C-alpha cells in the first residue's frame, strides 16, 4: 500500500521516526503456533486481510476484534490498515506478519477514530509511522481516553492490559498518493458519515476500496458521530467508482464479477430505510420517543439491531427534523 511510499515519507519527515525509538518496542520473539495460525487471506497479490471469525458485536468473547485488519506486504516491510482493538491484538498482527511473511510493520493507517480499529496502535508506537487524517487525529486525542475506558468495560482489563493511547504521527491529505510496493493508494476526500472524518483509500487500477466504517454487511451500521445524509452521499460516490472489492466493517466483493460489492448495497438499504421511516414518522406527527414507529423489522435479524438501531433512529431524527420543518411537507426518499 505504501511501497515507494517511504520515498515520499522520507521527503516529509521519515527521519523523525526512523531515528530513535526501536528500544521502546518489544524485541522479536520466536514464532509460535498462535502466530502461524492467524488466517491471513489474500484479496490481491501481497494484500492480506485478517477477518474476525464471525459478524458480532464487541464482547469479552471476541476481545473487541470485530473489524478486519489489512496488511500490505512489500518485501520485508508491511503496511497495516486499522490494526485492531488493543495492544495484544496489535502484537499478534505484528508477530504473525513477521513469522508468516518475513515482514516488519513499518506503517499503520487509521481510517477513523473508533476504539476497535485504533487502540492496537499501542503495539506499533515508536516502530512505525502512524497515518491518519488530521480530523481523525484530533478526534482520537479528544475521545480515545473515554473509548479506552469503554472498551475495557466491554472486553475486560486483562485483554486491554498495557494498551496505551498512541496517536497518529503523520497526516494524510486528500489527493495524496501513498505508494507501497506494487500499489498506489489514492487518499480520497474525507467523508462525514460513520464519523466526522472517514478516510477512503482507493486503488484505481485494481478497483479496490478501503472504506473503514462506512460499509457493513449483516450488521447494523453505527451513525456514531456521523451524519445520515453525509453517509448516503458518501455511498453514492463509492458506488460511482464501481469497485470490485471493498474492505470496511467486512470484506465484500462483487458477485460473479458484476454489480457492486453487497456491503455497499446492504448499507444503502438500511440507511435509506431509516431515512424513510423517520420522514414517515415526522409526517404522521409522531414523537421521537415513539420508538415503536421507528422500528425496521426487515433488519431486525442483523447483528447489533437491538443495541444500535434505536440510537440510529434518534440521531437520524435530530438530523432530519430541521429540514422537514423548513420544507413543511414530506420529501420523497430516492
């Protein structure tokens, strides 16, 4: 993902992080069965993804590992995208890449500021450049202390042991190209859907997209700090690129080489249905507290529906109500 990338990095400050922090990093250990058992799956040559064993919510059982981790291997170095929920997970990412591919992690990218994908930065602090959008770095600085406390409450102090907050050290800029090995990743304009700063990385030649938390499959999307309208607009722009594969909250590829990855359509279906339901409730004079009128039974079987849909409906209501009041009439949802 970032091969010649470090040549670019060198011109903008590579020396700052190459110079001195190796002593802060755990020394390499002998390979274990645990390292060799990590099921990295190739999605492109030299591009590997480790996906969670099941679509699930954060729990003690899964230790917060609910989002895929990507590794782009270039010889003896690797770039990791969204390293995971805690230091132990990051250490396993690091050691498994060394043992299975002979590659050391020298760069990390955080696509958005949520605990499940950024707290594993702790395993790479001082040994790798950590890249993110400036707004993501600011959000992490503001929210990560609370996120760390919350995730610890969900998965246990033992799992989160020695997980310290490691903020990004390098900024990504829309329009920038990150060369890594055989690939040239384009940094697309930041979106405001899942969070207030969602990073998209695009491989134009291969038509693969890294979408962070903007695409879901079989799991209810989380509006979090984002925007319903912004998310729908972001999805339209993603669909227009006609990707053959998307790595978001899951890995999704086109079926029989045609159409678009199902995660894009699934996420659109849910968010459009949510928008329509809220508009209908507003038209009918309902209150945002009339939760029965905001249900979406067609999605009730999706993971996280009970935990997250009600919150999404309330956020959507707050976002849409001012527009509805200005227009004074129902708006047809496309």
